[in-house]
């Protein structure tokens, strides 16, 4: 199942079960190689980088945040698609656009509004980071 606005290679990467260990924070690639708006790359980084132990790679020009053992826990694509592997409901962070679904990624993935349009920006950042922290905890338990 395709996710509108995302690269098929990204979806394939996120649904794989055979990820190896990942360390470090990959630098941003050149703009022409991105398939994710630079502002969204920066937003995901702002949310995920403070979570100790996270690592970032780019897959098909899109940022993917990983647990150090390799499991992808968050990803972004296009201008507003952000998904986090969290068992928390999206709540106030549910995306306004129905095409922003993360259902194709399987159970546990939540599509979230990276710009937190219905929540104050600082509070939205805290809520989004809470999802990433929870995704990290779940990956830790695997």
C-alpha cells in the first residue's frame, strides 16, 4: 500500500524487519538529493536529536530516526508527512489531511502533524518528542 507523498523506497525501508545497528547523526544531504522539505528535516531533527541514543540516516532523500540497534522509530517525507512508531494515539497531533496516513507502515505507526497546527508550537514540540521517546522505549524493549 502506498502512502501519498512518500517515496516507495522509504516505505519499504520502514517496514523491513532486518535493520542492523545504527550510530551517529548523518549530515543533511545536498538540497537536490532531498525528498523532504528542509524545514521538515530540521523539525524532525529538533524533535528527535535530544532523545539520547537516537541516530539519523537518510533513505530515498528522507530523514529516518533509528534506535541504535537499528529499528526505525520516526521518519519524514515531503512537506508535512511525519510518522512515529509509537503506541500512543495521535490525539491533538493528528494530521488534518487524511492522506497523511501511516497505516501502510503497519501496527504502531502514527501519522502526526509536524507543525502542530492545533497546538501551541512549544507544547507541540514536547508532544512530538514524547512520541519519539515512547518509540525509543518500545524499540529498547524489542
